[in-house]
């Protein structure tokens, strides 16, 4: 297991920036359902800079590439290169891990299953990818990693990160592609009061809810958004964005969502899937 350390002074709040589902292409003009994903990603980064968002680390929660190419992953690396803060990443269903690892592991980005955050928190980064299919599943090895890390660090508040949503999002078509063994996941979580929150990507919409008295959060994609509470595939006109997460020393979490302004990145609303 790869362990990283994110230093933070005693009792200070830790601030995370979640960027997810960028769906980048090798071609800078590549578009997904009418949205140029490179342009929208760069616009999100520029807006975060413009707004002066304060953060200690980036968490990139999967689907960084749409076309599996090394060039698409390099676009992500280049896009966040202006920041010196660490970026911890995990794969999504659209990612091709061979190329992903080749590029990202040669960059300043860090692939860690376990991040020790200051004195009070830890991040557990899980791989829910099932190659070749859109739904997710945690292998026995990943479930063991989760259990062992929670058991061995009882003094730390915990934020768990994975790509696939571990509970229904409320859209029938999308919930077919959630974490398929969510019951096994929550059975482990239920044993540890130290778990304070779960963060995912995949659903291309903001989510902030409670399950088993834990905070469950997802961020908007930096490109297209899915319409909430839709039985069939449907896009939404809500703008691309990001999520900011603050981990407080007492174990509480506060969070906000930021979005682009204007209407530059509107999708093709006639699209029936992708």
C-alpha cells in the first residue's frame, strides 16, 4: 500500500479541491456531447484561480480521459501544473490504467491508497473500476485495504474516496452503473465511527447527502452534467464546476460547490447517451 503524507499544523482545517470527470481527449478540440472538454476543464481551473480558492490538495476522482490516450492524461497534468499543491488521483470507469499510470506517475501527481492528513485525518483512496464496464465494484483486496486501514488508524477521522457512487443517486439509468457491491462497502464502514464522509465522482452532478450518519458527496463534472432524478439518460444545463471540502480537526466536514458563470459550455441537449 502506498502511503502519502499531507502535513498540516496542529488543529488547522484541511481544505481539499475535488476535480472530477474531465473526460479529456488527445485532441484539444475533442468534444463530448457538444462540449469541448479541454476548454471547459481549463475554464474551471481558471475560475478556481480567479476566485482565489484556498486548498491544501487536489483530489481527482476519476474519468480524467475519454479516449484512453497518454496525451489526454498529459492534458490533465498540464492543466493543474500552475498549482504546487499535491494531487491525489484514482481511476474511473472511462480511464485506461496502463496509460494513466504511465503518465501520471511520471508527473508530480501522487497515487496513494492512504493519505495521512495532518494530525487528525486520513484519506482512503479506493479503486472501484471494473475494466470494460461502466459500473463499479470493490475487489476483495480493496475491501481489505479499507478495513485494515480503518482498523489500524482508530485515532484518525476518515474520508473515503472512490469513483463510483456507493448509494443510489436517484436516476434509474445512472444507478445501474453505481457501485454494485455497495452493501459490502457499507458493512465495513458501519463498523468504524471514525468514517466521517465519502466522496465520489461518476454522476456528473453535485450530491451532498447523509447515509449511515456519514456525509456522502459528489462534485459536478468539469464538462457535461447529467440531469438529476431522470429515469432515462438526460443532460442538464447546469454549468461545469468543482467541489471544495473542509476537514475540521473535530471531525466535522463543511463543503461548497463552485461553478463556471455564463453559458459558454452548453451540451447538445438532443443527445441520447454516450
